[in-house]
């Protein structure tokens, strides 16, 4: 584009109306030059004009302007001069939305992510046209833990350029997966109020690496494998943590039942006589030491009962301990 006007001999400006137009469009026009050689014909020019070229310093353009002057003699005497006008664009583009803080992108299930096309989201202004470039290029693959220095450049048609540089942190926000063994049910070991139980360690996987290996697995509740588990239900909980700090949890129960009966030994049967002394009482007295029960766990209740089958004091009487 070139902006121009025509100055008349008296210094006034000629209204500009191109051939084929029905009216003029002011005394200053912007013409779009699309070819190596192009002609524009103005009509209604009232005197011999002097071209006023490159108004507003339209850029970028290189103009070769030959100009011929002639006098009123017949034939006319002429003189020709030629000069070149170079209008240079030295103005850099201005990037409007360059990020000042680090950006974050997240890997997929394969622990990989493709660098986005940040140039497609950038905005810039320039007095002329411009194009975008990005380094590293969009769709370059990265993995968790990478820090990518990205430079997006706006370059105008005159090779003036402005850079926008920022960091992109590649992160992993996908939790690992963990699988616990199934619930375990068993009975107590003989003589113990519990049972020694061995179980397999939970297994785990992650989309990225877990460099700590088995050390990444921690038990937060319950007992370790091979421990003596008490009677009842014990819940065992495990947590695995990947390199990015993402966690996963699983649990399983170990239930131990007490199948061992208590033990108790009573004294042997005894025979006693009625009370001596001629009182005529039909009963006798006997004292014994209560038997002491034992159990692999604890004794909840201790009961002594007296049984007299025929309702009389004479004859066999039973004492039961439970």
C-alpha cells in the first residue's frame, strides 16, 4: 500500500477520483500495488500536479520514481530526473500475552506428553505483517520431570523480531495402582490367643517409574506379614507413592477365630458322713478348693452350680464348675 496526493501549482490539493469512479474520495488516497508495473489514472485534474508520495511513510516499500518536467515551448523542452525512495520498517513486533510464570503440562498413561503449539495462542501487534515460530517445535515429546525452555518468536516482514521465552514444567498427576491380597480367615494357633499369619506383599504399577521400588510401599495400619494376629479382625492398609508424590491405597482384613476350648480339672468325688455329736442332723459339711480354669485366651465367665437330684440332703450331690 502507498498513500499519495497530488499538489496543484497553486499549492492546493487535487481531489482524487480514479477513472471509473463516480466521485472523488478526498485529496489523499491509499493505492494497493500488486504488480511489478501498475498504472492509476486520475480524472478531473485541474492543473499540472506534483505527486506527493508515501504519505504517512507506508512501509515496507522501495519506490523508483522517474519524474519529467517540460516547458511551454513548441516543441517542449524536457528534463528528466530519477530517484529511489526506500522506506524501512525498523519497528519490532510487540507480543501481548507472553506468560511471565512457568507453565505446566501433564503426562499421559505412557508417561509422555507432546509440547503444545503455544504460538497458536500468542497475540502480537506490528505495524506490518508478522509470522510465528516456536522452539522446541510443537509436538516434541517429553516425560515427567522435564523442564522445557520454550521460545516463541514473532518476526515481521522486515525481519524485525521479538522473543517470548518461558519455562514449561512436565508433571505427572496420575495416581499409581495398587492391589492388596484378598481377605484372610483362619483359626488360632494351639495355645495362642491368635495366629501367625503370612501374606504376600501388595503389588503396584505406575504410568511413570517408581525409582524407590519396594521402599515406595508403606504400611499405615495393621501388622506385618508373619506377625501373630490377635483374635478378631485386623485391617491392614498399604500406601504406594510414585516419584511425583501421587499415592494409592488398598486394604485387606485378617480374621482369626478362637477354636480352642478352655481347660479345667475338678477334684475327685468324696464321701462324707452326717454331722457327729448326736444332734440328729441329716447332713454333712465339706469344703473344697475351687478349680482354676486355663485358656489360650482369657476366661470370660466362671460358674459354680450345685445339683441335688431328689431334693434331699442325703445321697449324691453334684457340684459343677464351668
